[in-house]
C-alpha cells in the first residue's frame, strides 16, 4: 500500500492584510506584482431582479468545461475563500432532459459564492435551467456567449450567439425574467475581424495590440490587433447585452475566430468598459498577479477572470486576489506540496466516480505535476498508470524521492 502524502497547509486567511500596500513577494515562479494595485472602493454590487449580490473579491474563477467541478472548486477555495467561482458550463437542453443535474445540485452546501454558467440557443430552456439553478443555490446566473468550440457555436450556442444579437437579447431577457438573482454574460469581442484584413499591426511594450494601428488578421497567432470595424461591432454587441438586462459583462479580449490564439486585446476591453454602465470583468492573458495588475491598469475594468492559468494551479486566483487587495502573495506550493495536491485530487475523483475517476484525474495530474526535478517522467508514468492504486504509488514514490534531496 502506498504511503499517505500529507495535504499541503492552508494559506493565510484572506482577511490578513499588509500594512504597507502591495507586497511584491515572489512565488516559486519568481513573478512579482510590482504594478500599482487598483483603488477599488468596496465590494462590487450586482443588482438582480429582486436580489442584490456583492462580490468582495474582484478575481473570478472562469467556468472550465471538464475542469471546474466541485472538487476543483474546493481546491481553489483554499486560497480564495471569497472569490466567485463557477460550475462547468451547463447545457440547458441537457438539463431539461435530466442530464448534467449533478453540476448544479446542492450548490448552497459549498462555501463561498458559486455561479452557474448556462448555454443554449432556446430562450425557454435557458429560463427553466436558470430557475433550477437558482433553486439549487446559484449565487448568480451567467450566460455563455463566448465559447469558441465549433460544435457549440454551430448550433447557435456559446459564441454562435454573437452572430444573432436578436436571439441573444431574447435569451438574456428570458433568463432575467425567470430569476431574482443577477444575470451576467461572458462573451468575446466579436465573431471575427475585418474580412480580408491583413497585417499584424503594432504592439505596445507588453505585447498587446494598439487599436487603429493596423487591421490584424484574427487568425494570426501573433496578432492581437482589432480594427476599428471590429471595435465598433464589439461596442454595439456589448451595449445590446446591457440593454437586454445583463448586470455584468465578462469580456474575453479575442474574437471567436481567434479562439485562444494571439494576444488578448486589453485596449478593446477598456473601450467597452468606458462605453457601458454595468461592471466589466476583463478576461484573457491573465496568468499571474503582475498580469492582473497590468490588465486592470490598461482596461479600467472592475475585476479580472482567470481561466486556463488556474488549470493545475488552483492557488492562482488567491494569489491574484492578494495582489489586488494589497496583501502579501501566498507562496506557490513547492514540489512535494504539488504532489500532495495531485494525490488528493486523484483520491477525491476516484471516490466520486469510481475507477473512471483516474481517467478524469489524468489531465489534472499532468497540469499539477510540473516545475520540479523528475516531473516529466512522473507525468509520463501517470498517463500510463492502469489503476488508481498504481497512480497513488507513483505519486508517493516521487514525493519520497524529492524528500531525499530537499533539506
């Protein structure tokens, strides 16, 4: 039997504040949050349709399909007890047919605010799914209008709604009429850039495109520039969502056609923020506390949403929150702590899903077991481990090996 791996210690409570503003403490990755932190005045208030919500933490954890389940959220909570977290994206039609209900059940039993993100192209199904989510304890309802996955967009869901603003508006109105809690939207700048445009334009010192300097090809993997036509589309699209009843907008600074290529256009997010009355959350290329501070300085947004940077790094939301709040950054877990987190997540997934839990855990194990001696070999072995017991043994042996070289 593999020896037990101790769970990593909890980080300091979020209420612990430094006395001298932002502390530029370096984590294991060596990044420092050196930019000035934003001067937020109190919690972010979201008016609902009878129930107001307040976000005391200005860092949101993105909904991540196949990732942000209850187990993942529990890990994020250790570093970010007050942050708004989300369920995985939930298909309203599937929920109506009885599938995926585990994603939205018993949310009220979890600590901290949990939002439910829904997607579909049928207003009635979205409204019914929102009612079900609210009854299960959702802190708010978020509508996905940004997912770039082809099979979702082709059916009119996710980013496909960018091409049908009238339907998008009806969905927001239907969901808003169905619940008392706030309804928010997560979306992208546009479906694509200016047709036929060529050239990557220019970039600023941080590598973000400057508007008006060129007509960037949205498929260029190095470009973040969005032409004036695309910007005007983004402004009109986002105003339309606000007028339909969205109480907050999370804006990914890329077009649907870019997917996750190129660089997020923070300047375009800033232009949308200035044009709207509702809060705007910036999303895209926020991978560290320093990134978050720069993003907020450039966009003037009301907060940031962290997505892929948290995969294998559930501490990222908490580190960024500390930077924004002027607290010392909690250190990134070391090698043995990462292995302990991986082992804990494996155990939880196997307990929840049986032997299938190992298959679900593999991606998490691969993301978490990085950045230390022997990590590549460990990941390769974990991907080939045929049973949870063998995966546990591999993790235990890796931890023991590191203890022999770490004082």
